[in-house]
């Protein structure tokens, strides 16, 4: 069977979709990927996957989306794929519509979060819902990465058979690593008594960085913050540089900005607490990676992270877009190494049980009929 996987940007293709592509190829299928060109496509291409660049745009600009649609449609007409598996909100809409126009026999979609659940003007959220309903009618297999989104899809008439498959990561890659811990803490100047709080995500407003940076000012002197990630060229919204500039002045050497890294697993192993104070999430991969590494997680009390973090057992949940409760939660863990250890161990057990990548990919492929 020939399968085409469609994503918006190279970041999504590498971090979210590549494991499914590997699984499909391992089951004997021909695999091709479509997304916007980018440097992070080096890994899938190095692994022998054919990745074709498409003019995908993360915007609602009709002209830009028409260009993307026609390019994908024409490709699918030429290639005669048996199954199209689209991902992400906008590229998911474009991919499914193009697949239908190209006569692809089966169309699948994995929802990584709905645009109508994100902050924004009412008209944009209403439009997003109507587009999701229209695309749902041409979707044969409808998957979501969270149970909440599957329930939304059924309740709101998007798709009657939406099924949650969850997200997963490989416990062999993300795990406690004493050697990495020692080396990286020495490299980045973290002492044995320091509590390293790590945040891994794109540097966008909805990830809650203004609140996190402010909260760090109220944490004990032994608390350090490592920020891993960058702003993608396609990201829009508020510029966070003024927030980071202010935090650099207030926190001094307690703040480290590490940019985009390929050694996230080792950095997590060197940290003590993971923090993701997002305003909205589907089922964040970064939380799963932290759990498998044995870190307690401090996250916003929102639908996505509530499916991952057991408040008071594997971490602490705080109201989104607030500073004081976040500072209190981080301070509590910074002061209590035994509590960090206990929550981290419980989180690792939960992560292995619920978010093992091999189990998630296997179930996804079965639902796709591969």
C-alpha cells in the first residue's frame, strides 16, 4: 500500500509524524511525506524517507491555502496513493480536501488540537468549527491525540467515530541518565543543591512564558530555569523577547536559554522539574518525555495536561495564565528533593504504562488498517 503523510512544517513531520512513518514502513508499506521545506527534514530524509516540499502556510490566507491545496492535489493525482493520513489543523484540512479531489480511496486524519479551542476572535473559532465539520464528512478514519478532542469531535458533529490514540515517546530514549545529568549540570553551571526547572517548547505566548518568567522571580535562590526551544519562522503572535530581557536582568545566571537542541533527552535527565504552563494543549509530547525521564511536572490545569499529570501524585497542576500559583508550585518542589523524587518516579511509571510509543504507534497503524 502507498501512504502519503501530510503535515504543515518540518517540526511536526520530524517530532510527531516520523514515528508513524517508520511503523508503516516496517509493516511493508511505501511511505511518502508532504510538508513545507525546512532543516528538520534532514533526519527523515537521512532515514530514506521521500519527503516532498509543499507550499504549506500556517495562516488563514485564502491565496496561500489555494496554492497549498493545488500543489497537494496535483501531487496526489500523479502518485495514486492508497491512503492519505493528514495531520495538524490547517494542513489537515488542505490534505483531506486535496485527497478527495484527487480520488484517493481512503482518507485519515489525526487531530493534534482544534483551532476552535484556542484563544481568538469568535468568528475565527466559529469558522474553524464549520471547516472541521466539513472536512469530517470526507474523513474515513478520524483519530485524535487526546480523549478530550475525540469527545469534542463526536459531541460537535465533526465525526461520529473519532477515536483517541494518545501520544507516545520511546522509554528507551527518554529515561533517567546519571551520566548525562552529571555532564550537563557541570557544563551549564548547576550545582548539586540547585533545582533545575526545564521548559521545552516553541517560544510562543500560548506556552505561558511570561507567567513562567515572572514566577521564577518568586522561587528560592536554588531554582534555575533552562528554556529549550525557539520561535519557528511560521509562528505568529506576541514577541516574547521583552519578557526574556526582563527575566535575564531579574534572574541573572539562574536563567539559561538553550535554543533548539537535538539532545533534549539528555537535558531532561539533567533537570529536576519540568514546567509547561500553557494556555491550551492537546496532549503535549514534552510532558510525556519529562514523565518518562522521571521528572515531576508542573503544568496548567487544562484539558490536555489533565490527562497526563495526576495532581499531587506525579506533579502539580495550576490555573493557566497565573503567576502566583505557578511560583508556589515551583517553590514547593524546589524546596523538597524527596517530593521531587517521589512524584518523578510515579510519573515515570504512569508514562510507561500509558504513553509508550510502540504501543501508541501500533494501535494507530491498526486503526489505519495497515
